[in-house]
């Protein structure tokens, strides 16, 4: 199988374009027991230039994971459009999927297979030669602090943090040009979290990658992101650099968040 090559894209085309996107779901009202439409994403518009790291901050239930799934072609918008490097996610779904990779908090694997077998399967779908994939996996996981011997261990025997490191390696081995990271450092100890954050910065520099990251970690957003979008109720409450938001609203990024959202993260319902 030949390794897939990214199609030529004009340098002026943004990495990601979201234009008037809406997505709603039906849910049953716990009091009336009647079905109702709930807007998960409500008229979101956003342009992300190449090589930017955009952070999306929001409580559980704010719609940020739904937005990531729309970008990743995992959900179909009710209205509006999403383009990845100029390719519409509905009309050119397979092309878009070759240009992106998603790391989510619920990293999915074949749990009975080893980390090495899972990585070989994933990279094989993209035509990455097996030897190249194995070499790259060892380099990435070593950089993330995961011993090489863990590659031979079934995923179900690895810790939550170790599985997340394998998920990050899987994403990077396919050389995506747009990375969608949904809570990528959840479950990691402080040292591993810092290693992953540093690696994200290196990936942007060495892979010419654009990165969208959903996080609850204000320090992580402050450290990594060129811009931050604060989201609640399916809408963006504010978008700007961390410095701009702190200057506009006063205080730390966490204080800005509480001013706009009005309640701590842990008080929100699960998304």
C-alpha cells in the first residue's frame, strides 16, 4: 500500500473554517417527560489559520466535544458548513479524514491487542510502512516517557495515562495536518501532562500542524494556545488571546472564565 499524500492546498486557505454551524439533539425533559430539541452547538463561526493552537474552554455540557466531533466528520451539522483546508467535511469526508486525527479523553483501542499491534493497525490504514511506524512509535513514546517494553503489553493492562500516550502516538504517526485534541491530558500525572504539553508544541513546530484542543486546564490553555475560545450553551462567549481576554475582563484566565460562565466547572452537568 502506498503512503497517502496530502493534496496540494493553497497557502491562503485556512486550516479550519466553521461557518454558522448548528447541531441539536432530542432529549427527554426529566420533569415533563416530553421530548425536546436541545441546541448543542448554536450558530458557531470560527476561522483557524495554519499552525495556530486554538484552545476551547467550557464546562461539561457546553458543546465543545460536539463541536470537535463535527470538525472530525463524526457528526453531521444540522446547518452551516465546516471546511478543513478548503475541503467540505460532508462532500469530501474521506479526504478530510486523511488530513486530521483526533485524540479524545475516551481513547478507543482494541484492548486485547498490544500497543504495538494497535499502532500497526492504525498506521496501516494510512499506508505508513510498518518499520517506519514501529520506529516512529518508539521515538514518540520514549519522548512521552513510556518505556519501550510497554509496546508489547495488551492495552487493557496499561494505565489510563499510558493508554492516552499511546493514543497521542497513534495520532502523530499518521502525520496529520490538523489535530483535534479533546481533553488529551486528562488522567495524566503532572509530569506526564507537562511532557505531553511540550510535545504538542514540538509537533506544531516540526509537523507544520494546526491544533484545536479542548481542555478544562486553564494553565494548559494559557501555556499552549495562541487563542482561546470560551464556550457555554453551545455558543462562544469570547474569543481572543489569553492576554487579550485577561486585559478585557481583568484577572487570571480562570477568573475570566468564571465571569463569563458564572459557575465552576465541577458544578456543571456531564456533557
